[in-house]
C-alpha cells in the first residue's frame, strides 16, 4: 500500500498535513498521543519564600503551572515523567529545571508581574515561551518570592503538560458540480465560507482542498447540482502547539509514543506465547 504526507500549511505553532493511504485509526491515535502522551516541561511544584500579594500561593502555583515552557531541548535532556514523578529535586538533578520569580513594589507602586519575570536558574533552555502572560498584580509594598520546579510530564496526567492546544483529524472533501444541471446562479459561491466554489470565466470552479464539508452550498443550490462526499484514503491532521514544542516535533514524538506502546504490546504477546509453549 502506498502512502504519502504533504505539508499543506505551516506556521510557527501550527501545521496542517495531508495524509494519503494512512488509516484513519492510526491518525486518530497520533492525534490522541499528541494531546496526552507527548511529554513537555511544566512547573510541578513551587516553594514560596514570601507572598504578600493578593493571591493565595495555590492560585499563583496554578498559573505558573499553566505557563508554557520551552521543551525542545528538555525532552532529550531530562529523565522521563514516569522516572521523576515521585523524585525529590534534591535526589535527582536530571528530573527538574528550577526557575525563580522575585518581584516587589515600593510605596505607592503597582506592578503587573508577567511570565517574562519567571527566570531560569538551572537551565537557560527551560523558560516561558511567551513574555506577556500576566501572572500577578502587586499593590504597593507587596512582594512575591518563589522557586518553581519544572519537570517532564504528560497531558494525560494534567493538561499543563499537553504540548497542543488543538489536534484534529478531518476528512478530505470530494466536491463535484454537475455542469449539465448548474445554471451558474452563483448562490453556492455566495454562501461558501472558504471560497471553495467560485464562478470564474463563465463556469463554476470547485477547489476541494479548501472545502470544510459544511454543506452550505448543497442547501443553497436550487437544482441539486452539487454532490459532496469525502475521500476514503485522504485525511488532514491539524496540530496547533502551545509553543512548548514545534508542531512537527509533536507529530514525530507522537509516532514514537505509538511505536513504543506497540513494541511493549508485542513483547507482552511474545511472553504469553513463550509461557504457553507456542
Ligand atoms: S461544503 Fe461548505 S466549504 Fe465545501 S464547498 Fe460547500 S459551502 Fe464551501
Ligand atoms: S448554486 Fe447550484 S446552480 Fe447555482 S452556481 Fe452553484 S451549483 Fe450552480
């Protein structure tokens, strides 16, 4: 069976791929692995030295946990989530990256503390992806001083470790207009939200790659000239990253996760076979 993959669109945190000949079940597994099993760094716990801000320690820790951290280098450098989940940072330095936040205000001063104020201490590669996430507003003569410990984790345990904001598999449209029936009234082009149907040079042009299968055109066509379906062996995979990992890294790591799970499954089957003397 032949298969192919084409990059349809790509941005810093977004990629759209078109797969041909790849089973839908496999792409759905990649989608789920992207959300739940590809590891990223996120702040696991926080030690507060001082907090006189209006926010409770727990609220600040929660906000810090949900602040995306660069993880491209970290996924190769640090030990995996399962090895670090119950390990103290004093015991293992290759589980945790430490970040620090030290902010205070003077008399009559009010200040917003942003994610850029969270500074890496032990590893310059693990730092907030975005600078302008507001974390705390300090009133006059207030202080927050803390150390934050980040480790690799998985989205299946907490969404803060998920590297994606969206991961979607969609069908690829099959769009045909019966030119024998079409009166070129243009109603389908008017309602199409993606410009997939247009009247050009006295004929109707269909661009399947733009179609999102919303069926607006089918409803609008007065003569039922449009047939709409999907291709059995073509699917789009859209991945939008939180910024912790590049979207292409997310997809490669998701395939690795699936491969290692299948390897573990095969080993289990082989051991059953060996035990039964097969
Ligand atoms: S199904 Fe929707 S997106 Fe596709 S051609 Fe019709 S109106 Fe346009
Ligand atoms: S709405 Fe139907 S008849 Fe009108 S241009 Fe589109 S396909 Fe042709």
